[in-house]
């Protein structure tokens, strides 16, 4: 089986999948939730016949500028506003009770915008340091590969595949955010970071086999042949592992609670991409990079 | 480490760990048997350990649930450190935290999670109150700046030691002196080396006054030699401490005065933390507050927990289908692994949040990956013509490189997330890291032991 025969094709395919998401990221950005934007998010449980306008008019009566009013399902109304203080919130609640005694507040969140900025900044800082840490670790762990191959290139290829997965998730959520109003919250950051962890984890297993085979297989073999041989050898494991994780996530997505649905979806996309990128992104890049050399 | 090779030792270790973990994880189950043969009234699980007179104490009766699961309030306070010297900032923040937990105890919240964090130059106190819904009450209680007041015994009252308890209970016996927390620079625990044999080496609490504060205290001391003063925190009716002014201070105060008494190190430390909170008052402002409905979380957690179980079950079936007997062992190791991790969560304790549970589930995936790597390698070695036993040995040996490197990179990610992340991200990193470490143990040590045991029998 010659997996790497179409290596340029895989990279072009990755670009085709990535580009719409990245364009969307640049044009629309992400549909940021209250965690990032700052403000208050108030959920009400209402009787079926109550329309969202009933609630928003009470808010307007108190001179609160609304950023969003939506009826999530038959009995839930969600209000988004600029940060709302506790006293005003309880005053509005009292007024709502007068309008209809069955309206009750389910949750009330206020997030200062400072926290929002910080969460985003922390995420990028973490991403940077995690990349650097992983790069250095791979460079160290693979230091014994025969010359002229460079362990830094192994590390760098793994990082490129990781960024591929992270940006795929970010891009898809940007598109979903614009067209399906899917919001990105603090949990989403956790999801992206998990994807990064898994992506590298998966790539290293493939690279580890290339490392082993570089020392074992005949010296006359080209780098590409060895890489391909290693991919085929680890294919069973790659499939089995991805399947177990995907089974678990699918179970969580289908049966799990609604508050983690988007989180699990991000994980699913990222993990499928992570499994794909180890074989079809990281290895082709490494091969293109190293193939011009032969072992001495 | 020869004993590690001994199969009986290994089996023993595995069973002992398993039993211990099960005992820790079990919730409290009452056992009541009452018939003609046997009478038993006991309970198992949900222990609240208290051994050696409290020297070893650990409450492992319940998992600590995060707010997103149990519902409640999260309040983030920003501490204003502008008036605090750099060297005192950490201590002051700890004291502010201590004082907040004292106030929360008055609220009667069963398991508050209170933590401090420092982000750049911002000092914060994060308070999580599971099961509480009265936000404004909580905020006003927590948001108060701690205030320490020095009071003296009403000059009209006579002082004898017998009357101490009566005065102690009667707030009106004490009158203000005008000395407050701001007159102090700091509070420290010091060891008595005054040369007094009786107290030599005992911990004492030293009050470090500002120059102005020392003058005020000096005149207070001169007037009250032999009489008690009382240190009140907040609006509490009872004083924190009621030292009696000793005769050494009759001529005024030159050095920083100390409170000596029958302290051990711990009680001295506790008192100093409380006094310091009043001495270094940090105004706190509300930065963020969230109220999370319990039902919202409850529904979510039950469904997610069930979904997780279903996921595990599917993985179990898949492993048995693909790897037959070995797969069954891997499946068993997953159960062993899950119970071990849950036990560790309970003991540390790790506050369980939804991201935390997600981290745990991901670590299950990684644990399975380790087994799959080993079994695939075993199959390959068989394919290359190795004998069954040798192939299994080689499977463990050669898969180790990949397992080690891939998990190390995940641990590095966890470490960075834990260091730089906030709140839920930290919870995620912690559960993932614990999961990875335990998975390395269970997927290798546990599975290998069972395989060896089967071979021998």
C-alpha cells in the first residue's frame, strides 16, 4: 500500500478544507459568548404561551440596552445585555413576576469584560507555550535519529499538523457561528487545547515508528519509503485508537447534557482531524522536507 | 527492584490498590442485618477519617462538585493592593481569603471553594458557593473590607480574672480606643526568646505598629496595665483575642509588643492570619458573579455521566471484539483505571466540573491507546514469526517508546494549561494529567500482571 503516493494531494485537500474556515475567521471572526464579550446573560423559564417580547419590554422599561433576546425552546428565554447589577436584576424579576407569576429566573451570569479579554489572551499564550514545549520535547526525544535527518523537523511537522487541527476547529466554529449562531465559550478553549494535545499525541506515535524504522530498515531505502512503511504498520493502531475516542465522544454528543454539546462537537471535529493529520498532513510535510537527503 | 518482578507481589499490590480505591470511592452504604443468626448495624464507604486525635484527618465522604454541576454562585473579587507593601501582598491576600471563608462559615455553606489567584498584577479571590442562590446577600457579606478594632475594658468595670468570661460574652463591656487595623504594619508569629524560662521557645504573636499607631497603643497600654484589651474583627460580637497588658508596658511601648499565651504553632498562626486580615485591610471589588441553576447542571451531569458509561461500554465491546482475550484484560484494566482515578479525585480532592470530566474521558481514550499500541505491536511481532510469549514481551517493551513520548507531550500540555489557564481550564488540565499518569500505570502494570498470572496458572 502506497499511502504517500498522493502526498501533495493530501496537502491540497487540507488547504481546501482549511481555507473557507480561515476566511470566515478573518471576515466574521468567532461568535463569542458572554465569557469573552462581557455582559449579563439571563435565562428565564416561562410558560409556553409567553413570547420573548413580554420579557424584553420589562427590560426596556428599565432603560436596559438589550444585545439579544431569543426564545431557545418553548419554555426558555435568554436575554443578553451589557453588565447588569444585582439590584436591577432583582427589580426586573419582581416586575416580571407581576406580569406573569410563572416567569422564573433560571440563571443569571455577569462577566466583566476584563475577564473576557484575559481568557482569550491566556488561551493564546498557552497555545504558544504549549507549542514550544512540545517542539522542544520532540526535538529532545528524537535526538538519536540518524543524520542527516533533523529531530527539529519532526517536531516542527508535528506542530504544523497540530495548528492544522486547531485552525480547522476554529474555522468550522467561525462558520457555524456566523450561519448557525453557535457560540464560542470558555469551554471551547478547553476543547481546542484538548485537540492540540490529542493531535500531537497521535502524531508522535507515527513518528516514533519512523524513528524506529530509520535505524532498522535497509540503508538503501528512501525516506519516503520508510515513512510509508511506518504508516502502513501503524495504520491498524491509528484506526483502533481514533475509533475508541470517537465512540466515546459520539456517545457523549448524542446522549450527553445540552451544556456540553458544542464542546463535544468541537472535540469530535478536532479529533477526527487530529487522527487524519497525523497520517495525511504531518507525515507528508516531513517527507517533503526530508526526502531530498539519503542516509550516509 | 527485583520484588517488582515477583508475580505474587504484583498481584498483591494490584488487589490491595483496587480494594483501597473501591473503599474510597464507595458512597456511604448502611448495612443492617437483623435476624436470628446475625446482627449487624454498620456502614461501609463514605468515610470521614479522623485518626490519632485529628492528626490524620480527611473527609472522603463525598466528591467535591463544581458549580456547573451542583449549581450555586461564583463570585470573583478583585483585591485592591495599592496600599499594601510588596513584601506583604501574598500574606495579605491569604488573610483576606481566610477572612472571607470565616464569613462564609456564618452563611452556613457546606462546601465553599475559595481560592486566590494572581494574574499579572491583579490579585483575585474566587469564591464558589454551591447550593447558594442569594447573590446579593453573599456579595455584600464577602465584599466587606475586614476591619480590626482595639477596644479596652470599660473603665467603669472592675477587672478580675473570674469576671473574664462574663465580659467576654458581653460586647457592651468593651469601648473603642480609636486604634484600628490601619495602625498596624503587620502581624507575625515569632518565637519567644525573652529569656523567660517558662515561655522560652513558645510561639507568640507580634504586632508591628506604624509610628503613629505605636504612640496610640503606648498611651493605651499605660492607662490599662493589668487590664485586658480586646481585638475585634468586623462586627463580630466576640473578640478574637483578649490579651492583658503586662507590667512591662507601664512606661510605654518601645519595641513591637507581643501577645503571648498558651499558643501552639497552629493556633498562633491562625490568630495571626485573622489579625493580619484586619491589619492589612484590602478593599475588594466585585469583578464577576454568576448564578448557575442546579437543575441545569443536574440534568446535564446525569445525562453526561450516563453517556460516559455508554461510551466506556462501547469501548469495552470494541476491545473484546478486536483483541479477544487480551481485549478483555484491557477492558478490565479500564475499570480498574476508572476506579483508581475516581479514588484519587476524592482524596486530593479535585473539584469535579464538566471540563474536568471531559479531561477524564479524554484520558480514558489515551489509556486505551496505550493498550492498543501494545496489542498491535504484539500482533506485528507474531506476524514476524516470534513465539507468543516473546512477542508479548516485545509488545510491551517496544510500544513503551511511543507510549512514553506521546503521553509526555500531553503532560507538557497539561502542565502549561494548569499554569496559565484559569478556572475550568485548570480543572481540565488537572484531571487529564492525573488520568494520564494513572493510565500509564494501569495499562502497563495491571495488564502485564494479569497476563503473567494467567500464564502461570
